[in-house]
C-alpha cells in the first residue's frame, strides 16, 4: 500500500482514481461492479487479496457520503441504483432489492494504472495495490421509485447488538418458543420456532445428524473431526486449530493456567500467508467448539472464560455444558449447579439462520459447510414490513 500512498502525494499522480464495489449477496457469492454513469460500460478487472482476477461490470449507480470523521456519529453512506431490476438482478444473482438488506458491501479504491492489464498491474498471483478496503452492511432500503432505489449503508460495528425482531427481548427467553415443535410430529406446534429436537436438525440437515450451536453462534462439533495445524495455505470449509493460554478452574476452586487447542473453520481459501484466526475476524475464520460423547468417569472442566467449558453429548442425544467441575456418571445431567444446556439460541436473526440454514459438509463427516442452504427461515415476525 505504501506505493499508492507515495503516488497520490505527488502533484500529478498520473492516473485517475477508480472506486470498485464487492457485494456478497449470499454466502461466498459476490457481485463485482463500479459506477458506470459516465463511462462506455467497459468492464474493469482488478485482483483480489490472493491475486485472482475479478471482473467488475459497469452499473448505473451513484454513491456518496463515504467521508470519515474522527468524532460525531458514524457516516451512513448511500448508494442509488437505477430501478432497472433486470439489469441489477442479473448482477446480484436474481435477488430483489429487499433481499440485499444485511448483505456485506466492500468499497475498494485504487488508481487506474493498477488495474489488470494496465502499466502497473501487480501481476498474476500477487496482491493488488490499493487503499485500505472499507466494509459496510446494507442497512435498509431508504427509498424506491420507478426511477431509482436508494440503499443506506452502515459500518458493521454500528449495527452490533441488533436482536430479532428489533424489540426488547427478555433474557433467556425466545418470543417464538425455542424448539417450539418438540415433541415433533402429531402434536400441536407451540411457537414459531420449528426446531424439533437437538438430534433431528431443523429439517435441513438430515434426521440423526445434529446441528448444535451455543448462544455465541459457534457451531459445536464432535471431537472426532480432524483439526489441522495452519500451514502456508488454508482451504475454505476445512477445520484448523491454534493454541492459546487459558485458565482452568479446579474442583477445589484453585486455578491452573496452561496452553490448550482452539478450534476454527476457514471461511475462505487463502493460498499463501493465511491470516491467523481471532475472535475479531469474521471474514476469514469462525470459531467452533467441540464436544465429547458421554463416557462414565469423564471429567468435565470449567474455565475462567466460560466459552471453553467442556461440552458433553449424553446418551439421550442432549448436549450439555459444564458449569463447574463435574464427573460424568457422578453428577447427573440436569439443569442446575453442574450442568446447563449446551445447545442454545443467540436470539438474533443470525442465530436462527445459522441453525435453520445449516448445510452438511460435502466431505467432512459431521462437519458443517460454510455455505448455507438458500431457504427462508420457517417463521415470521421480522422485518415488520416489506416494501412492494
């Protein structure tokens, strides 16, 4: 990036500024475009972070409000596109305007000479020369007419804590009755959440193949899955492990600090020098947890950070998380001092989607794919209205 900084500090950079947009309209599927109002609609090509060539199409749009201030409210830029749905829909996989709410839009800025085929193209397999990327979330459809549609964008951290369905939620309770169809067939449903039971999946994953998540939307997988060490590259969908220092709480209340494995799933391919995972990175990685199948005498530990507490799958197919030092077979699986439910809902739209749209991994037994099943959530109540 230092090259482009030096260039723009010159009195004459010798190349015009180019703004490109990457829209992730579904998990792993992107539309690449730029504003083509004053151009001949010729496509542009630019490289992604791994050096792969991406083709950007010219679309009739205007974008403004991308200024950044060190104080005051966060800016909420707006993008206005011509209301020619056949053109825009082709670029975004056939989705309606309303379907773009909540999608991720990345704004990329570079100079024309750094585009593919230009004089200073970084070359095949090399990362591009560009200014820092800025990521936004499409927050709402602000206006729509027969001429245009305007979307309001927001910074991801400006949306933190939004819960479904944008009203006050009582802690530990779900307005649709979590697992509302349990017991399932032949009974009257109780609530809108049609999750049947922990061992049946939500009608998306085949019966008998569990989908477990905790309240932090982390998938909980069997410890029989192979977790590899992170090498010179990582593959999307595969599972990896790192090591971190954690503090365990012993049976007498004393603590012990030691290094323990931490588990992750790669959300994207990284061909070289992969970004190391962290809890603050939801672009390249997502955190996952593991559980152990019930065995008499198994010791379940708790930790200073409760997310690390031991998960145990009982012989009845119910997932439990330890609340204090417990021995399987000695401390019964009941909600109380020693155990709490390990499979919990995070009470957000993301939580619901993670469960109901979960997709079986194509090659890893008991694994969950990064991509989701493109199905609607099986209950209503949000958003409150949809523009027609």
